C-alpha cells in the first residue's frame, strides 16, 4: 500500500465537474451495464465524440427483450447519424449499441437487413435506424400500431425540435417506406397490390398534411383520426 501525505495529494480542478456530469448522465441513461457504459462514456469524452447519454430519464425505464428504447434510438442517432456519407461501420455500430445494452442479435439482424455491397464494412445508418425502430414497436398483432409506433420512434430520434418533435417530410417518408416494407416482408401470404395501395394512400395523406406545416410532420400527425392506416 502506498501512503500519500496530505501535502502531496492534489485533485485536478476539472475532476469534480467531470464526476458530477458523469453521475447525472448515468442517472438519466440508466445503462444496463454501468461498467461497460462508463468505459464508453469516458472513451467518448477522451476522443471528443458524442457520449452515450440520453436527453432525459425515461420513466418508467423501458424494458424490452431487445434492449431498445426511444431514448436509446435518439442516442444512437446522435452518435452515428452525422457521418459525411451517411454510412456507419459495423464496428462502430456494434460498439455504440453494446455500451447502451442493445442485444447483439438485434443489432446483427438490423445490419443484415440493411442493403449494401456483399462483404461491405459500412452501411447507411438511416436504413439501420428504420430496422432498429421496428424492433422496438411492440411486436403485437396490430400491424398498423407497430408501423405507427416505429415511425414515431424514428421521428423522436431524428428531430432537432424538442417541443414539437417535427421532422422534414421526405425523411419521414423514406423511413416509412422501409418500415412498411420490413413489416410486410415477414408475411409471404400478403396481398402485395393491397399493400402498395395502403402505402400510397398514407403517403399522399402525410404529404398533404406537411404542406400546411412548412414541409414538416409531427409524431402526432400519425395518430390523427383522419390519418389512414399505415400498415
């Protein structure tokens, strides 16, 4: 044991502030594995990257078999959604998801479902986000509810407006197309003609709504009584 005299010990000036922010961040994020999350948190700070911290505490803390929540999707969007080409490498995706407690099988399946050149090391983050969101949409028998919830999760992850949660129309439609296709790819008996018509009706409706909102959509637009089925 090494004993340090009181005259020799010095606490770095920034340390109390760093520890205070770390504690607040851990409370807000409620990580599944505090040790893994802490390692990632301080590594991100050291590298000048966005740390794995939620905007606010999700209460009650969402508990899903996949380890995904709306708050986690938003953290991942901040960490991975700002690359120059819009792509993310597998190693970066796996590391970010692991630190937040997202199950590896959910990450791998979302990666595999995202189109890309065979053996490619990076894929479009927006596409991966769509697939992760649908895995957090309840997995119940109400297909319309699953699609609506997944799309709302995506919008909450993408928005820069903490009040209205608005997102540009085209970004919403791009995610909607992928989520809609994902849902119906699971059913080999689905009537594809009917699926196309439903998608087109919903897309036309959302486009009309956005025209009156400066080209933006709100999550609440998806649950209006006038909104047609999204499934």
